[in-house]
């Protein structure tokens, strides 16, 4: 084997090594891009799920507040109704007590 043959073999080995290194780097970039795409997709899905959960929580809170407001309104309505009925019964009792005996019977 001559020096020229040895240099050609060395160049061939180095060229093959460069080709392999470029191939490995290219595959690594491709794998990184694929993984990044998967992660982006997962992140989008997590964002959607978070939005759905936040919206549901807001709707639940709104429903709870509306129910509490309805109950408070009903409570106030019943209190006012009772007050009116008490006034009516008091007036009726006063009128009955003030009736002359002949009208009472």
C-alpha cells in the first residue's frame, strides 16, 4: 500500500464519517421537530381543556350565585307577604272588635 492509497483510504473514511455525521444531525433535527410538534399539540390540548374547565367553573359559580339570589328574593317576598297578611289580620281583628254586638251576631 502506498502513501497515496493510504491518503485515499483516510479521505474515504473521513468522507464517510462526515456523511454519517450529517445524516445523524439531520435525523436529530427531524426527531426534534417531530417531538416539538407533538409537544405543541399537547400544549394546545391542555389549553383547550383548561379553557373548558374554567368556563364550566364560571358557569357553576354563576348558577350558584343566581340560585342564591333567587332564594334571597323568595325569602324577602315571603317576609313581605307575611307582613301584609299580619296587617290584614290585625285590621280584621280591630274591625271585628269594634263591631256593635247586633252586627257581630
